[in-house]
């Protein structure tokens, strides 16, 4: 049950997206001007606010469209998914809406808060293994045993078509002169749907994928001309920490995506702050990726007065990570630097160090003796 339905030609996605049934459960989210980002980049930056969905991400669009398109008898038996994140909540909400059973397999290491948020949506939870791969394998076993339909987070044409409604809404609600749309990329379901729609309707608009530089599965796949498996992926942006791009998303992305941009953790943190400044909402790291990509693109292209759309894809942020994000944001903005210096253990040398720093503010200062041998000699 894990194999995606057969491949769909990118052009044929237009019909699938137009026919996608997502609005029983998904909101048509606003496309809002971000005043601060627009001013600071010298362009018009618009945010597609998918963080405002009921489950705080776009994932319910694809999940619902997949489930509603199942054969009714099969659907009535229920669905299963492997996820500790936004896909789990999307599937759980879609299943509840349709009054069917949802079983979500999560690794045993999943934080309690994520387990309870899925349980509150009425899904059953099975904890299995230590990694996502363990949970995924177990979900496939359970799917076969209990005749449940496996709902893939991205490698499925019906899921892709559901996510594609985000692109449809952007072109419908946005101004006529959009220059580029920036899309966060994990397994690639969202960008496949969005790019298939945009390239069919408005091939002049650039579709640009954004990934963390430590989880570049689509970037590397497009470069290599085939899907690659990353040895390791950074998990800071947990919504997009995927080791291999989906087969069907990769096929569509090859034809419809103009380029991929990679951003650092610090740049993602800075983007979370930008979004906060403009909306007073907190994006999760994956949700802020596209804004980080816009900033990098503007810097590289030195473009002005263009309309640039960034998909703010989600807001499922762990509260306890906010401190880390706030600290790194300053580094990402290059307003603050972190450096180490060795100064002689002599009276007056700290003053000379401060003179060298000049009028710049010091936000934190730590010191220690670096070498006891030298300390003895200089103070002896
Ligand atoms: C799943 C997810 C993505 C990436 O979507 P894919 O279809 O896997 O590429 C981006 N942002 C958030 C918040 C997500 O939950």
C-alpha cells in the first residue's frame, strides 16, 4: 500500500488541482503584504499564510484530497500514516472530518506534546522504533495486516494535487505581476503541486524551492539528475528534514522548478524574526524557509520593485526552542558576530581589547584563562 499511484504528466496536474476537494477542511488563506520585509528588501514581499490553517500547516490539503479520492469501501476501513509532525495532524484532521479511523505510527522518541496534539484530533497512535524509518516500515506492515490505506506525506499524485491548491490560490488572489514564488521543500509534494499549476498557467513566473543547507535533498537530486539519498540531514527545520526527495515530486520538479536556494540555520532564524516583526506570529523553521530564500535571492540578484511571494508553510514551533531561535536570529541578520580572541594576561590589555571593539555594543562576554602555564609566567 506504500507505492504511490501511478505518475501523472505535469500538465495533467492542472485538472487534478482544479478538481481537488480540500475546502471541506482547509481554509483559503490570505496572501498578505509584509511591510517590513518589503521595505527592507526594496521589493513587494507577499506571504501566503498557510500557518493559519486549523492544524497550523498546509498538510491537511493533500491528506484530505487523498482520502476523499479513495474508493469508498477502502476509505471506510480507515487510513494509516507514519509521521511525528505536521502530516500526522493533517491526516488525523482529514480522517475525523470524514468520520473514519486514522492510525498514526510515530517513533518512540516522539515528544509527548506531539503525541497528544494528534490524539486530540481523534487519531489512534502506535509508537514504534527509534527513527522515522522504523515507524514507516511498521506502518506498512500494519497497513497490510489491517487493510488500512497508507497516506504518504508527499509521494502521491492526489497529495500533490491537494498541495497544488496553494499555487492556485496565489495566482487567483495575487497581483498580475508576480515575479517569483518561493516554496519550502521537504519531500517535494508542495513544490510539485505549486510549480505544476504555476508553470501551466503562468510560465513566466519563477518557481524557486528553498531548503536548509544541511538537508538539501531536492537541490542535490536536481543537480545530479537523479534522486540521491543524503547520509545525514539536519533536523533544525524538522518539517523538511527528508533524506530523499519523493519520486513523483522529483519528476515534476525537474520540469517545473526554476532553481533551488539553500539557506543556513541562522538565516532561517532571522527569517522567523522577520515574519514575527511583520505579522506578530511565529513561524516554525520550515515555515520561514521561503522568506529566508527571498532575502538571499534579493541579495544575489540586487533586484528591486519586484513582487515576490513566500509561502509561510507552518507554525508548529516547539516553544522551548524559541530562545535558541532568538539568539541565532541576530547572527543570521549579521547584526551580531561571535568571536574568540586571545589577549595577554597583563593589566591594561582588557582596556585595549575594548578600544579595538570601538563603539560596537557587546551583548555577551565570557572569559577564561587559556593556558595555566602562561598565566603563571605573565603574573609571576
Ligand atoms: C511538510 C512541510 C513542508 C515541506 O513539504 P513537502 O511537501 O514535504 O516538500 C514545508 N513546511 C512545513 C511547515 C511542512 O510541514
